[in-house]
C-alpha cells in the first residue's frame, strides 16, 4: 500500500482517536445522538416562516387563531387531530400568529425524532443507533414536512416513539415504559386519525414476524433448506442446520418423507417455544399469578393515562361546536354546556363532560371511517404514484438502504433481530396501504413510509460504515475506497433532494414534495406588504375582495366572492370574512386574521369603480379570469397590480393584488 500522500495514515490516526473515544466514553453514543438532534432541530427552524402557507396550513392555522380569539373549540375530523390547534393557540398567544409560530410545533417534534433511536439500544448496534438518528435528521421527506404545518410528522413521530417505548418495555419489563407509551399513543391519536392505521400496521407486522419466527426462524437459510439436495439420512425432525450434524447428501430434491419430517419438526419446535415462554415466565417469578396480575393492573392504569391525555385534547372548550358554527355577530351560547375545565374542576359535571366528548369523538371518527365512493383502480394508482414518487425522489437513499438492510438481516450477514423485519414489513405495507386509505393522493403520505423503513436502512448504512472502517484499519485501500464511494453517493442523493426540494423550489410544481394547493413563493412578499399597509391604515376597510361575475357565469369552485350579497352574512361557520367563498381563497383568510385586516367584499363593477375614487382601500384583490375587473380604472386611481398563483396548476387560480400607498393616507384622514 502506498502511503506517500499521507492521506491514509492520517485517516487511520483519526479513526484510532475516534475509536478510542467511543470505547472510553460510556456516553459517547448518547452524545452523538444529542448532537445530531440539535442539528436536526436547527435544520428545521432555519427560515421556517419563509414559505407562503399551503391551503391546509392556512385552514388549520385559522382555526387555532379562532380558538385563541374566542375560546371556542371542538374536535372536527375534517381538520384532523386537535393537538396542533391546542399547541398553536398557546404559541399564538405567546409570540403572535405567524407562519413561523404555526410550524414550530411540527418542526420541534420532527427535530426531536432522532432521540428515539436511543430507545432501541438493546436491538441496534452503536453504529446503527447513530445511523438511525442521522436518517431521521437528514431525510428530505421528513425534513420538508417537519417544516410544514400538517400533522403527518406529528403522528409518525409520536407513534414511532410509542412503539420504541413498547420495545423498551419488552427489553426491561419496567412498567414506566408502558405509561410513556400510553402518553405518546394518546398524542399520536390526538395528532391525526391515521394513528389507527399505525396500530393496524403493527398488528400486521407482528403477524408476519410470528410467521417468520415459527416457519423460517433463520430467514432465507430455512427456505433454501427445502430445495437443497436431500440428506441420505432424512429422519431428522428439525430444520436447523446446526442440529443436523455431519450429513451426507444425495442428488435431487428432498424426498416427501424428508419434507414431512422437517415440517413436523418445525411444528414441534414452535410448540416447544410457546410452552417455554410460559415456563420461563413462571420460573422467573416466585408468584407468577401475582406478577401477571400486577402487569394487568399497570395495563389498566396505562389505559387511564391514555384516556386522560386524550380527553384533554379532544374535550370541547368554551361554547364548543356552537361557538364554531355560529356567525361572528351571534353570541355563541349553549345553556348547560360543559367544557374541559368545567368538567375537571367540578366532579359533578365530569360525567357530562365525558359523555359530550365521547359522543363527539364517536360521531367524528364515524364520519372519518365511513367509506366514501368506491375508489377506482385509476384513482388508487394516481395516489400510489404520487406518494411513491415523493418516496423515491425525496427518500431514495432510505428506500434503497432499507431493502439492503432487510436482506442483510435475512441472510444473517448482520445479527438477525426481530426489530429489523418488523419495521421493514410496516414500511413496505405502508407503501401500498396508505394510497388505498386516503381520499387525496399527496406526497406527505411518504412520511409514514420513511419512518419505519429508516430502521432497516440504518442497519445497511452502519454496515457500510463498519466495512469502510475495518478496511481502513487493515489498510485495504480498495475496499475503503469502495465504501467511501457508496457513502459519498448516498450523501449526494440526500443533499440533492435536501437543497433542491426542502430549501429551494419549495412551491414549484416540479418539486415532488409540493402538493397542488400551494401558492406562489412570490406571494409571501406581497402578503408582508399587505400587512404593512393594513397596519398603517386607520380607515374602515383595509382590503376589498372583488369578483364580478354572476348568474350562469358564476364559478362556484374558484370565485372568492359569492354572487348573492344578501347571503354574505349567512356563514355556516365562523369563517371570517363571511362574505368570501372562504375555502376557494385559502390561505388568504389566515393572513387576514393574523394581520388583523378589516376585509370587505364587492361583486359590482360599478361599486368597485366608485369605491376607488371616493373611499379607496389600500388593497384590492381580483381574479384574472373575471372579465368584469376594471383594470384601467384601478390603474388610473393609483393602484399597482401584481399577479400570483393560488395553486400550482389551473388557469383560474391566478389572482391579482392591487395596492395603493396613497390610499393609506386617505383612510387615515377619515
């Protein structure tokens, strides 16, 4: 080996120092994971408020703001779990309603996810724990949606943490981990309804894992045992190779008798395994029945903890659903109404609180679970390719490594562990299952695939690192170079997706992470300008939203203003401003609310022209497909217009924001 350059000796010295630190510091792994977690948190909060809010972000953020303004809250499945509304409501009161504040809870939870790798320390090697933390910190899909105010990262992180605590409970038999799992399960269910899908996935993965244990405990080696040349002495009753002893082989496949004996031996071995579990439990405890009863008691108390945490998040506040579905001009009152704090502080009202909450949850979960129209094959495939495209283009490193890690485990190239196939099964099934169970094919579904797949991926990544490290220690430059090339290639894949999808092009249709209901990036600057003008204006109206078409020409799916002026104040819910076709214009209503803007509507071209000359507002919003917009008159009145897209696609998603700096002074003079 040539070492004239001095690079290899320097790397070897660096490796020895690093290995010495790892071997000499019992907390080295913890320190590395904590450092990775700090990096993950920093990557998630930097420029967190830069991107303009998505449709879903604006909708949920508005209701969190509304909860803080009115004190009214009720669980509604249409905006998913209540966790984010409660936390954002508190944050808005503390630091104000901003895009940064609304996304901070998701960023914090996503940033802390690498810490869960430490809970799996009995099943993962030291290098695998660090590798798992790295994947959780840097994976582009997790990184993008940790900077997005949706509950997918929340439910994925909480449910994986609950699973990790259950694994820790299995490892230590300490009940405290059961209670921790109960808390995180409750947080998961309070984040989003598809927490139920995680439980179903765990049950399915458990079934596959049991099949592996009972049928193919040695993985692919057992499967090959049935097709390898048969033994001359085929009376063995077990298929484990080490139990065969010295054998002789004959040509041809195993005989029917050999196969039968192997199957019978496997069944007997499985029965013995189950019996051994019960006997082992009995032998480890002086009073097995008393110990089993104690565990059942802990299970009951853990369910109580789960129920209380769930009650905290799901229970109504203030006037509940009445306060949400009432027009803002109507006082939302409900005689005899019981909210969370009333029921908790008054024991006589607790049963009523519990009944109200349970009825509401059952009703809303029933609506969520109610099957809609039968999903066609084309619809399913569209959803499948959308989510899988995000997985492949955003998390291709994790996807590839997960497959390699699973194969390494099955071939016993690494120490076989139940955790690895379990997580691979859960992630693999999610690839095909989530598109079937959703009515919207969206890239954020990939989050639920990446989190479980990261575990077998960490096994493969750590194996490559160990391979390179050992090659460096022995001076095998060629193998060290190969391992380095693999790591560099993986790093480039992650960096390319991270830079090109997470921090740049965050609103472009070409980005596989972007869902179509995402406005133009340039709108963010215009929104700041609108907020500035509204703050400086003391007139009666800060913003006028205009749409002039009516009758058969009215576009109910895209118009921002309804055609009937008499119905503008008849909003079913407290969607301010009530005169707007609220959902068509999201996320604008969130910015109107956060900026405390006074917004009015107009659908008469003549009235709009009169308004611009007599009492001009600082901001007017029009839609480009509306032929009644008096553009010449607006420009003549001093307005300057800039056009943006409300969604990534569609000709009718373009709108124009007209601003007039001079109108602020006119408003102030009134």
